[in-house]
């Protein structure tokens, strides 16, 4: 494939696809090329299961939000039967965009602003003015998008032939003990990062940079050796735990927690924070007293929209003096430090002077992510 002045061949990915000890990081083209991003949108973002939000985001019939995936706008909507469905945001008449706002509540029907065709919340065509006696409404329902649910999260897949979500997530470690479906969103911050989406996933996958870049994090959390707790790896994810230092209760500015622990967690779970990259773009981090979730959405080769949410127990959010700033400030600061690292890496991998480099021994999860990606991209070239 021609990529600007250069060409990207499957052979260029081979050095990433070999065993960890011999592997090199990805070639620069995958971080800077519009053509590669187009391939990723078509072959990854339009074909994989993607976490787009939570069931709790649209609790009532008629509640909805829009999500842009690989250039398509999708409506995620709770019906009068309480089922959540997803449809392309495209009218079946002449293709007008239907909804414009990013989210809304209590919609009674989806009305096309162009010629006033209207749709029920289950996607069926309700009314098409003056279309004539032989017009079949049943043939003109909104086009559905595959949807699945896991731990309260909503996943979409634009590929109608994709394996079911349950199959895709089959080897993801059980997270039921964190009670994620019951947790309430305490905070959401969105970031516009001037770096490729893969740099964000790679950066999340290692803490080699932590001592130098995150003094506030390194003070309270320690990287643990592979022997102590094995890395967790599966077809859809990789990840691993980090241990809180003695006397530290959670990841927060103070290292203390004023929030209730997620009920039922073992003492062991209260000593670790788990970090999972769920391919391609979900970063899931259960803590003893909250769950942190990032999703990273490519806007351009060198630009990514990151959505970060903090989920807390109902008891915490319901308290009159609920104040999550200790943990929100901690991760907001850490996020911003990370984005700055990703942006300086974007500048470097864009240079003619960039050469794929070696992984340090604690960067095995970066390599696992890169190899997953290189395998996918090789299949698309
Ligand atoms: S395009 Fe929607 S009603 Fe005509
Ligand atoms: Fe970091």
C-alpha cells in the first residue's frame, strides 16, 4: 500500500509480529497515514465490537444517544419495551440524517426533518405521508446495528456477520465482583488528544514511564513482577494488576479513600488495581472503590477523542457530601501527563528519523497490543 511518499507492506509489520524479546515497535506509517486510518476504520472500527456507553446512560423509554463509528452516525435508543437497540441514523426515504443532538430523553418517535417520515422506537416505520396504497411500511424499518451488553456496558458492531459479543468477550476475566452495572457515573471528562489512538492504548499498557512521568502515581502504586501475578491475556484483551503500596487505599491524590469500597470485594482485590485493554479501544480499570473507563476514538491519524468516566457505588454518589475530586483530580492529572507523552511520541513517530525500537521487559503488554494490531492490519493490506 502506498502511504504518502512511502509504502507500507506486510513485511514492515513482521518485526512487530515476532516473539517479544526480538520484536520492534510498529512502523511510523501506522501512526501518521490517512490511508492506514481509512483501513483501520473499515477493517477494525467497522468490524469489531466497540463499547459506546452504558445501559444506565439511557434509563427510560425514549432515552437515546448518538455515537459516531468509522464515519457512520448510530442511534442507540431504549424502546417502550425497555430494550436497547441501535440503528443507523439514516432515513429510509432519501437518506436524511435523522437526529442531530448528541443525546436526548423521552423521545416518542424518531421524526425525519426532511419529509416527516416517522419511526417507532423499535425502528419500525410508523408513518410515511402520502406514500400511496401499495407502499409497504414493513420494508422500510431503520437499519439495525448489532448490539450486545456486558457488565452494564453497551457494545456495537457495524459488521452484521460478527461473532456474538459473548463469544468475543469469552476469555475476558470475570468482573462481576466489581458490580459495574450497579455503579453510577460520578464524572465524565472528554479529551482531544493530538496523537494517534494506538499510542494511547500502548501508553496505557505499560508503567515503564510511571516513575519519571507520574510522580503522584509512582508514590502510591507499584508495578509488580510477572511472577507475582501473571499478565492476563486473551483474544479480546490484555492487562494486568498493579499493587497499591502499603498504607495506600486507592488511586487518589491523597492515596486515601473517602469513598465506600465496592461491596463484597476480597481483601486481595482491595490491594490491587486491574488494567485491561479490551481491543481495540476500551481501557477498563477496576479499583477497590471505583471503576475507571476510557474509550479512544480516532478523529485523524494524529488526533483522538478520549472519553473518560469514573463510576462509583450508589452509596457514594447518593451521599450528601459526595465529592470524588480526590480520585478525579488524580486520574485527570495522570491522563493529561499521559496525553502529553503520547503527543510527544506522535511528533517523534512522524519524523523521518523514527525507527521502530525495542520493548523494555515490562512492556510486554504493549507488544501484545501491537501484535494484535499488526495481525489485523496485515490482513487488510
Ligand atoms: S429523507 Fe427522511 S422523510 Fe424524506
Ligand atoms: Fe501513564
